[in-house]
C-alpha cells in the first residue's frame, strides 16, 4: 500500500519520504503517533487521509524489517 502513497523526491523536503501530493513527511506522522495522537487527529491536523497514516506506518515497518542487528558478546 505505501508504494502508492509515499514518495521520495530530492526536490521535496530534501528527499525525505513524504505523503504523495503533500509535503507531509513520514517522520512527522510517526512522531505524532509516538506522541499519542490518534490517526484521525493526525489526518485532520495535516490534511491527509487515514490511509496515508497507515501507509507511513507500513513504510516504517518495512524499513525496520530490513535492519540487521549486530549482537556483540
């Protein structure tokens, strides 16, 4: 789903991932969620849809899933 909603364009927000057709960065959405805002509040605050909030979460999950964990012992 996020592939349709999240774009990375060097001309928009220095290439940070944003919601398509907006300048709303994924990091702002995730930070708002982490701060306790509800999806509906975020959508209203930034003029995006609930699906855009879900796309931001999915995007972040895909990034984290690709991380490699280094365990030193």
